[in-house]
């Protein structure tokens, strides 16, 4: 039985047209018509009634098409499982990462694993949060690195690292003329903020910060498309910005950490997640590595800045 012929029939049934089905299947119409004729001969009955105005299923076709769909679904499952088995045999690990993750730190964390397991092929993909969670749930990713979330559901989670969220003042200027060591959230809560689309998690974290302090977030009506543009727009005076320290560019010399109502630095936390059912040995190896790694002990990259540690009441006001 030819799977292409089954696909031809399913496509004709869904489009109601031999012409449209041929286009969708990337074949000529005679090829598609001949394929369906061979399938009908094999099955012993006609699937379609074709007139000059429309194509419809015969009674036999109505009974048979669900079975054809089931065979095609089974073929897709077979191909997916075969690819999965092949990846397991080859020791391949697929990781999806949020753009908000510090790329240098992520690289160093994975490099130590790859050095210990040179036979394991690590494939890294960057994508938005929605796609990360969807692809992990569908089994198209083995691990995801994203913003920490208490709602792990059926996933296992391990903390990766956390870093301060920093405030970039509108116009990159301070009322005192000099950059302070830090700023209290209450001092900047009334500012208007330039935002990114809610795809990487930064917008979600910023909104959560304002909800935590029971303050309304005032948003600039435009929308930046990158961390660099977000910072540049703040410097241009379109609004203030909030960014993780690792995403600040050289113009971030005006940015400072934010202190919450308890006087502690506001941070953003990241974690790794994977399916509880992950049982292959190389997946367990990476899971154990992620549980044991301590980002603060990686000497090649420190998220700390040489800013003076804060003391209550020592920050100048914000313009």
C-alpha cells in the first residue's frame, strides 16, 4: 500500500478539490488522480464522486476515510518514534533556551558537561517561552532553560542562576548628575516604561514586580524588539527600562540595581525543566549535571558588578 496514495485521498477529502489537493501535495493533477485510482482499485470501491462542479465522498469513502486517517497518523507516530530511538542511540540532547538567558553563562555551564561527555551531541535552540513549553510538552525538546516558575506541573525543575534586574533611567540622566549605587522601586514606580513583547519572559517579570508592590505599570505605547533597542529607547528618553544585568550594553553605565520594599535587590531567576519520564542515560546525566552546577562558582563569568553594596537611605533621587 502506497502512503502517498493514502495522503492524496485524505487531502482531496479535506480540500474538496483534486486541483487544490494536487497543489497541496506538490504533484501534478494526473499523478494525484492516478494514485487515487490505484488506491480505489486496491480497496475495491470508489472513494469519490467527481462532477464538473464538486467532489464528494461516496458512502464507501465516508466509511473508509477515517481508517485512512488512522493509518497516516500511525505512520507519523512511527516516524517520530523512530527518530526518537535514533536520537537516544546517538546520545543527542535537544535544549531550548529563552533569549533572556545569559548566553555566555549558558555556554560555560554546558561546556563543562560536554567536556565530561564528548560523545553526547548537545543541540541548542533559542525560542520564545510559549514555544519552549509547548515543544517540551510535545516531546520535541528534552530540556528547556527559562524563567523560574513555581507551576512546574509534570516537569522536573532545577535552578540555574539568578541575576539583578536593573533600572535604566529615562534619558540616561540622574537628578544628582551621578549614577547612584541603587534605586528603590518606590522611587521609580511612577515612571513610564518601554517594554518588549511578552515572548521571552522579561515583560512577564516586570509586570510581576509591579503586582508584587501593588503599583500600576505605566507602559510606553510603542514596543521594542530587542534588549539593545529597549535600552537605546530609554537613553533617547522615550521611557525608562528594566533589564537583567547581563543584557545591558556598554550604554548601561547609567543603569543601577533595583531594591524592593524590603531593601533587597530585585532579581530574576532562571531554571532548567525536563519531563519526569526522561529515562535515557544521557538525559539523566545532563539532569544530574544541572542539579549540581553552581553558576556562582564559574570564575570565567561573574554577573556581579563592582557597584558599592547598598545601604539603606543612601541613594540619590531619580529625575
